[in-house]
């Protein structure tokens, strides 16, 4: 990784500037001299490596966001919350088996209550267990029945580990068709939606849940209500420029 950063710095002329600052008289130091200067700088300032890697990852993520924007912000019908015509879209990648998503769910619900201009798009991202996939398929089945939010809220608001028995108990408890959900667990179109979410997540470099896409920002983990609110405000300000 250090070699990659060194080449990048050298190509940007950082090494040449350092060489001239050191008193070298050559107009154009050769490549070996530039790389030696950059290598010495990195060895003496190793703290720049994580920063450089983070910036590179952020730049790559922004490119992926631009390429994926339409797919990201086109929800599965019914798998939304808030204002369907909101000026800012918050995309939530989650797994029903993720304990951190439970807190994230509460944060997002609070945002929706406080911000009438916010649209939330939910993307099932089942990465933790086969039961996660079953729950994701059940949630999409709930969306086709017009009951996504009831199912989604109940999955996070009720206690217990995710299992098919618990998922089906919640299906029954919120008044959805158990027969339809059972059939939809093998529905190819719903599985394709889940697979699409997994591909989108990989393209964006998401490594876990919850993850949030807000404007040009990717937030990973249970970042809390305040950071989500700040990101929404920043995205709204950027749209107003």
C-alpha cells in the first residue's frame, strides 16, 4: 500500500517539490530520486498512510455512488418511510439479525418523525445468517401486501433472535397472509431484489450493517441520531447550492 501511495504522490509532483525544497539544483529530479524522497517521507510520517487510504476509499465510493444513484434511490415498491417526494433520500442497508440495526431503526424512525421532507428507502442486506435471508424475503412479501412498515417495525421492536418461526409469528401478528409469505420465501423476483441489494452493497464497499447512504455520504455502523441528522442537513444544503 505504501508503494501505491508513493507512486501517487510522486506522479502528483510532491516528490519534486520536496526535492527542490531540500536544495537540489536539478530542474527535474529523476524518478529514482523522487521515489526515494517520498519513501523517506512516508517512513518518517507513517500516520499519512491511513489518511491517504481513507481518501482513496472515499473517492472510489463517490464514483460508485454516482454510477449506482438511480438503482439506489429507486425503492422496492412499499419499502419506504417518510415523504415519498422528499427532497433528501436516506437509503438504509440493514439486516434483521443485526443488533446494531435495532438502534439504527430507532434513530431513523426519530428522523422521520422530526423531518417531514425526508424520504427513507429500506434495502434488505441479509449478510449474517440464512434466517436473515428468510426475514428479508418475508419483508418484501409484506411490501407486496401493503404491510412493509408494520412488519419492519415489529421485527425491530419485538425481542428475540431472528429465526423463521419468529419471522412467521410476526407475519401473523401484523395481519399479513402467512400462506403468501410462505410461498414468497421461494419467489424468484423477490430473491432477485435481495441479490440486487447485495450487489449494490458490494459495489459501494459496504462491509456490514447498518449502512446509510445520504447524498454523497456513506455512513457505516450505528452512528447515532445526531450524525444522521447532520448528514441529512448537509445533503439538503448541497442540493440547495
